C-alpha cells in the first residue's frame, strides 16, 4: 500500500493534474497504483481510501495532453459529477470522462478500486458525427459490457490495431442510445469484427437468425449480407464455424481436465438443435468425429 504522497504523485504523473484529497487526520496508507498498456494505451489500475479527486480549471490549463478517461468500477463505489451529470458507479459500471472538463470524484474514505483507460481525446473524436456522452453512467447490465471487459482485461497477445477499441467505446457511449449500432465503426473490418462478436454473444440461441442479428447491430439484412459477402463468407457459414469453435474449446478444456464430456451436451450448448447435422458438419470441417477430435486432444496432452 502507498502513502498518500506516493499515490497522489502517481496520479499527477500518469493522469494529469487531478488533485486528490486525503481523509482528515488520517496517517494510514491510502491505496495502490499500477500502470499497464494494452491496445497502445495506458491503463491505470487504482485502489484508494481517500476523500475526493478533483479536476479543476487550473489543472485543465496546466495539462498539454487531452484524454478521454474510461472509468470501470471494480469494487466499492465512486460518486462522479461531470459534464452536468451526477452518477454513482458501483461494481461493473463504466463512465467516460473528458479531461477538458471539470470533474469531481468522491469516495468519502470508503475503499474502492477501478480502472482508468487513457484514450487520446483526438482519436476518440476522429471521424465521429457526435461527441460521446461523457459523464453518463453505463450500467453493469449493458449488453456490451462483457465485450468491453474482454477488450480491456483479457490476457493473450495484444491487438495489432487499436482502432477497434476506439470505435467500440464511441459506439457504447454514443449520445443516442443505440447499443450495438455497427454503423459507428469507421472501417468495414472493425464493423465486421463487431458483427462476429455479436454472433458469439448469442451463439447458444438455437433459433438465431440473420434477422435477429440485423436488429442487434442496427443494420438491414441486405447490408449484413453484403458485409458477409465482402468478407468471402455467409451468415450461415460464420454461425456454424463459430459454434464449432465453441465446441472445440470445450473439448480442449475437457481433455486438459482429463474429463470425457457428453458431445451432445456440448453441441446443444453451442446452439446446434440437430445432432445429426452437427456430426456431419464436424466431419466435413475437421475430417473426424467430435469424439475422435477429443481423443486426439487427450493424446497430445499425455505426450506433453
């Protein structure tokens, strides 16, 4: 745990002139601060037990760089007054904060932890028709929250292009409430990735159709079909391939645990309603049965 002076110094050095206030008459350590990088942007992981953090006009004038800070609450609560709005963030909630506007973050000495993703302001505003809705709380129940957390928190290799992150946040925090609107992406590759990610989130729905997908991403059926065609595929093929990949993931994991799963359960879990069709499709794609694939995974695990 850091003392207040050390913790406050980290804020000033990495976030800008945000002025922190400790609890009165408190001499204990106040929190932790860790900086990491993903998608080419800094992500500050913060824990604190302080009174308040303020962004004043004087601090705004002192900073050369401008940012949009994506705040993602992990534990505890944080009261935020920003851009004419007041919001209480609880675990799972998010909020976008503009460094060019005053802000007041209040903790009242209660323990809290949150992420602050540092997004260059110019990149957030590039090519968008309207400024994002800063100061507005996006609740934990928002349908895009799992995808946002995966972008920020997931392990594995970093993405080669950060545009998807900026476009995704612009879409999620757009002024008009059209969650999932694929039209918010500046390039067709980002838009198609979002379309496929949306399929992944609904893959267990056995009756998932292109009409359902069109409603989720706010595109017409014809627009979707054109995007699939431009990427050399079709909705039906992508849906089947992604369902198969989900089954493969479960088979790999089961082999790693030395457990033999019920193939039918995995197929139904992935959205296949016809087991015969699933088995035929699996053989066509992987040139073996699902059980044979599992045995291959198991053998490879034992050899290593």
